[in-house]
């Protein structure tokens, strides 16, 4: 993602694909076709989200394309990526380390876009680790580590900060309704 200042450690094929995607102005991006954003991109996307926490699961509801992620906190182990059906958002388990919620995700689709502008690919080998903390009321910090040996030569990470939006509600987001853009894509 473009938030990594030193650039990404692409494998050669991944660098070429990112250049092709950027050159095409992201016309093949899933969001341009009313499909879900990658979990990594959702962290940098401006649309709001709602986090619902119970003892056994944290659910994140994203306004963007009605996305939904579940972080299971019931002690189950993270499955091997090759043992799960690939999903847009993958399969996530979490645990608490003090005040930090640590979430690991595997089992994502092999055609992911980690961002929009750069077109950085994600593969089904990607393991995503997110560390959620609230250093002060009203601010959520997420340390993100991406380990995808098929697309990158080494793991990399970055931090995002999100602000609390009290007294707001998510709106209904239906991307395909009255969609007029796809017919113009080449």
C-alpha cells in the first residue's frame, strides 16, 4: 500500500502486476465492479465501520459494499490457509494481549488488491496480522503486518489511526444499484 513510505518488497511478478494495475487506473479493481475491498484496503478507506464485540467474536461491519468481518475469540486455532475455502475477507481468529486485540487472518482469495492506487497484489498465501489498540478515547490504532511470500520478498507493515464517530449510523451501501460505469471499462 502507498502508506508504506520505503516502498513494498515486491516479488518481480507482483511489481509488474502492480505497475499494470496502476497504468490501467485500477479499472480491474474489485471495488470498481461492486465487489468487496481487501481487508488491508478497508483500513485506509474513508467510509465508516461499526465494531460489535461479544466475548467470543468481534464483528466489524463496513459501510463500503456492506462488508463484514468476524474475528473469533473463542480459543480456536488459525487454520492452515490451504485448508479453508478462500474468502474475500479470509478467516480470522483473535486473542487479547493485555489491552491489544491481536487478529490473524488467512484464507483470502488469490486475486486480492491491497490498495487502489498502487494495485498491490495479495495472494492466497497472505497472512494478515492486525494489532488493535485504543491509546486514548476516540482513537483506534491498528498495526498491520502483511506476510505474503508469493507476492513479497519479506513481511512488511504499517500503522493506521481511525477516529471514533459517535452519534452516527452506517448507511445502506448498494454498489450495483444504478451502476453505469462498468460498460465504459476496456
